[in-house]
C-alpha cells in the first residue's frame, strides 16, 4: 500500500509528458531589515532558488495605491524578466511605493500565464516608522537613536553589498551614517545611487574612527567639508559641551585631525573642526571628528541635541502640492489647470454659430425653392447634395482638431532643477494621458532612474485599475487602460545628468557667471535673476559656453513687487505654437508659486527653456507627446 501513491504519481506524469514541475523556492523580505515608511518607496528583496531545470520567467511585485475614499484605488505591478540556471540562487531587489497597511504586498514568479511561486507580505505586521536611519558600521552602535527622537525611529544595518543600486531604494531613508567602512568597496551603481539620493535631499554623516584613512579615500574625500590629515588624542570635548549647554565629562579619546576646506563650521575652529557640514545639491554631508560610540559621548545627555542638529530635515513638506498630486486639489494641479486652457484648438462659439447659420440658411433656401417649384426637383436635390458635401469639406478643413483624431493626447510638463556642484538634475514631471476614443497605452520614460509618485483619474470615462511598471533598462508604464473621454494623470520624478553647468565667481565689481549647455537641445530664453534684477542671456546652443559679467549689466524689471512667475513669463522665448505659452505659464506658477521677486534677492537664479518634452519619449503606441521643460538652477553664493 505504501507504493500505491508513488505509482499514481508516475501515471499522472506519464499522461502529461509536456508538463515540467519547476522546483522554485521564493523568499521575500520587505523594507530595510523590516523597517517601512509609508508614502515612500521601500525595498523589497527577493531570494530565488531553482532546484530544477533552467527557466526564464517574470518576477513581479504587486502593490495597492490610492484610496477607496478618493475613489482612485489601483494596482501597480513592478516586473523584470529573469533567468535562473539549474541549481542556482539569485537575489533581486525592487523599490515599490507603499501608501497604507491595508493591502498586502504580493510577490510572484510566473512563466507566461503560470504562477511558479508567490508570497504575500503583510504590512500590518511591518515595522512602520517615521524615520529610518541606515547605519554603515561594523557594530550596532546607533541603537540609542531609536529613543533619542520624539518621532518613531528605526535603525537599520546593512552590509555594503546589499545597498540599493537605485536612488529610489533610499527614498525611505532619513539619513545614512558611515563609520569605519570603506566606501570604495561599493560598485559604481551603488555609489551613484547613494550620491543621487544625497543630492536630492538626503543626509550623510561621516563619523570619526581610528581607521582615519577610510575618510581619505577618494569617494568620501570628494564629499567631506574637511581635509582629513590624521588622528590626534584629546582630553575631553569642551566645545560640544559649550554649544549644546550640557556638561560633558573630561575623558581621553581619539579624534580626527582635519582642516576645514568648504562648507560651514559648527563646532571647533577652521584648523581643528569637531563638527562641520557642507551642501551637496539639496542634501547635506556632516563630519563628526570623534567616534560617537566611545566615552564620554556614550550616555551623554547632549546626544539628543547633537544628533538633532546633524540629522535636521532639509526642507518641510508642501502639503498643497502633495494634495494636488493626489487629486484632492484640482485647481492647483498643473495638468488640470492646463486642460482648462484652450490647448485643444476647438473653434470658437461665434465661428460655429456663423457656420451653422450659413449651412441651415442655405439648406432652408433650397427646400423653400423646392416647395415653390415642383418642376426640376432633380436639380435641387443635386444642389442639396453638393451643399452637404461642400459644408462637410469646409468644416473638416476649417475646424481641425488633430488631438481628437489621434489615439490619445499626451502632455509632459517637466521642471528640471539643476543641483549645483553635483552633476545631477532633479526632474519632476506631470504627465497627462487623455483619450477621446479609449484604448490601452504605454508610456516610455527617457530616464531609467524614474519613480511614480502619484496617479489619479478624471473625465467622463473611467481608467483601468491596473498599471504594470517595467524598470530595468528603461522605465515603462504599460497597460494604461482608458475608456472614451477618460484622463489619467501621473506625477513622476527622476534624477538625470545636469543639462547645464553653472559656475559663479565673485570679484571686486560684482559677479562673473559661466554657463555651459551640455544638452542636445538649445537652452532658450536663458535669464539670470539676482537681487530683484534680470539679465537676459538669450539662446545658448548645445555645447556653447558663456562668460558674463552680470553685476553691472543687470536690468531692473518693470516692478520688483510683482510675482516672480509673472516677470519670467513676460520674457519667455517666443514660439509659433500658441498652446506652448500655456505650458510655460503653468510650469512657472507651479515652481515659483506666489513668491514675489523681492523674496529671492540674495539668491542667484538661472532660468531657461528646453522647448521639448524631457520625460517621455514616443513608445510602441507612437503617441504624440506635447510639452516643454523648465530648467532652473539655484546657485549658492
């Protein structure tokens, strides 16, 4: 009897010789050591083990976004094609947005339509936190930070080989602390991802360690605000006690001997900095000369104030813009404001009225004559037919609206903010897909380092609930289903190579600016704003480099109390397309808001236009993309 189940299994397999049972084991983990931040992109790590024949399939992660309350609940699936040799074990990572803990995260491996393995990750049991601090150390010396701040804070420790290879993997991280590890062991992709996250607004803390030469390695040396010279013994740290007003016991300790090279000195002197910071794009690099895990800093009552200053947030949250991107404030969302303008060239009501009056009058006159004269009716019917054909051809030629004849109208409004001295630019785009016919569409992004922040739907028709995102060599959004007269709006972000390099030098009479256009398109309408004054640079061709003395030639605007966007809108480059002016107006309003020109007196701005979409490119659907790009660089002096 014991062999009977075995024989039954053999007979079943023999009846279906084409079926191969793949022995694939899937194990998935959520977050950084289980730590998750809501409304951020979080890591999903997947381990696959194939014990059977080689196979190729699709590995995917499915998440729920939106809200039932807002009636925009939808499913987003992130996929990548994989291959598994026989008896192989591989590790894959995804960065996915997590909006709430209501729905689980689903991880699956499929081969065509067959599911080989799957796992659900419950979010109710996840360690949700308001701050996640990533420690790159050989010890667990940062655990005290979990109780240092009032907000719920989680500490995660990762080996260097497990660090993300995409900047979105750091989206849930508040700060990265480096101590006693070599950043030279990171791959180029890992280092680029860390630098991009830092440039976008992250905080990197480099702490002292007896292995001071690790701070002299090329990667960290290029970021630090100090020049590391060696190591020296100290008898206490009276500077820290004085700054934070908390007594610090005197104790013998080792500190990094350094010299301030750039940035801002916080504690110490320029020849002996104990705490210093410098800007890297929108982010900060903080240098702490001592080991925070040694006496007398361990258990010091001033640690809370010290770390609060080191890990301070760069900028607050603009809830107005967040609500608009969620679809809660249509009157402030760029796409919704744009669609209220005549970007679709419908004929005016007066023109339509005159056309209908002429058509109806002519048709009525013919029928009136036909009623009066019963003879030669064939001639009048020929006249009616010619009138119908003529008016149809006239209407087709006089009132064209090509956007309604295309599969969909796609709008790309992009702000490209150049991050000084980083080589990167933060790209924030608002995308709209409107279809009068309905259908299924695909959007291809030019930058692979792209993430989807928010999406919602509007219009008389409905949009599909499922979206598939493929983010391997290119960021592609597939399966965008729209019913007739439906609109789907997306808010996406990316980090790209800076299209413009800007350098500013002070001299006795003012400022000298160097501007180099590294993009493939001309930078049109380039203008400089400084102290409420303007200076026009004109058009900068691709590869062209300009040197301008700005101070003596700056021109005052018409009114220094008017809105900044209004001033820039007046000096925008002229274009033959009238709809482009609406694109430019909406982008300027979105970026500068209601700030007046006098509020940015001490900031030097470079503003220009790339008169083409910079986020989307024509995809397999051959959709025509309309839009423009606002280039902004805020230059520190």
